[in-house]
C-alpha cells in the first residue's frame, strides 16, 4: 500500500479501514494495560502528522505486535479483500 497513489487510498476508503484496525488494536492494548486512552493518544503515538501515513500505520502495526496486541481478524480479512479487489495484493 505504501507505494500506491495516496489519493486513491483515501478515495477507496482503504486507508481509513486500515487506520481503524490499527487504532482499535491500540485502544484494546491500552485498555488491557489499564492506561488512559483517547483517539488523540493513538494518533500522537502513530506520529500521524508525518507526511507518510501508510508508513506510520505499518510501523504502528509492527510496534503493537511486538507489545502483544491483537488485531480484529474479520476487519483485517475485510481490508485484505478490499485491497485485493483494488489490485494491491495481486
């Protein structure tokens, strides 16, 4: 996804879909650790002001996995199916 046209990722809804999966995993991890959480905490943690949001999501996914976070399997499958339809996983 990182090499795809950014506007296409936005227009297709795929970027938002992946973003929601990562942010939800972050929320669940913080809740399990009994830490205060809000969407702004997640976006600061992702360093989302960076001009490469796909790279930020990839990095965030890696860091969450290293901390033992889980991702909603259905949401991931849905995002992968959408990505495949749009030619990202071919």
